[in-house]
């Protein structure tokens, strides 16, 4: 079964694997084949591809440093007085409401249209600054989590897309999953391990100096520095 954060579908992945790497699989499968139709793939092969998709998706999400699936969040942030409120998740799709010390902030006071793709809600006058003061000088020694944000962030994933709510996950991120899974699938079919002795622990991808530079380039596009 695909995980909730899977960045592609089983059907799309099999279309890419079928021509070259899947033994005994028909190559004339139509792209719009119905789920459950006999397409030459065994149940075990389907399960293996799903495991590889889940693992690749999880690794990509860990590397970019935020959740990729569109979801709603209710989070608290420190009141530092800056103009930029940086959310934990991005890109921002919508902001339902923001409260400062329990008081609703007028939506006309802030904007995320220009910076929402980076998870930044901008306010010209600056956000609330609040914290705990101590000592003879009564200096602020710790900021208070006094800003409450209700918002929606992330992408519509391929498996969740509908005609009314189409996919927004960038094609290069989905393509990265395809490349990672195709590489692992080829290794499992052609390598010494083989599908008969498959274990998910047999598969590994490294995001370091030895990694495909194109993979790193794509990952870096969706990180926030």
C-alpha cells in the first residue's frame, strides 16, 4: 500500500518500468488501464514497487526538510517582532487566521502572495514581540510563543489529485522518485541479490558527494536555507 506521502502512483511507476526492466510484463499496457486489471505484474512485484516508492518519497521529504503533501496546520510561533513570520511548512496555500496573544490579526495587515512558496508571511509593521523579562534591567530573556497560525501548506500529490483539485506537486520531484525507483528496480532485477531475495533494507540512496548531481540539484530547489 502506498504511504500517505507517496510522491507518485503505482500505475505511473509501472508504466515507466514496463518497457525495460520488468521480466515477463506486457509492453502494450494502455496508460489508462484500470486498477486491478491484469497487466502482467504479479502481486509481489506490485508490493515491491510500492515499497520502493514509499522509501524514495520518505527520503526526498526528509532531504527537503518539510512535508510535501497538502495539509492543514495549527501551529504556535515565537513572537520575535520581525516582519517575516516563517512557517514550519511550505509552500503556503492559504492562511485561515492568525492570532497574537489570542487576538485575531486583520488579514489585510499581512501578505504571503510573494513569499508563500518559501513559507513566509510578511507584515510591514512587524509581528508581535512578547516574552519573559527578568533582572534589574527587566530585559527580555525568552520569547513567548504567542502567535497562533491556522494555515494550509503543501502540494496536491498525484494519488490525491482530482479534476477539481489537480496535482500541484512539481514534475521534477515526482520525476526524482521515478529515477530513484527505476534505479533500485534495475539493481534488484539485474544485481546479485535478485527479486527472489528482496528486502527493503537492500535498497539505499545516498545524498552526498557520490549522489547523482541532478538529484541533488532538484532536492536543493525545494530546501529552505
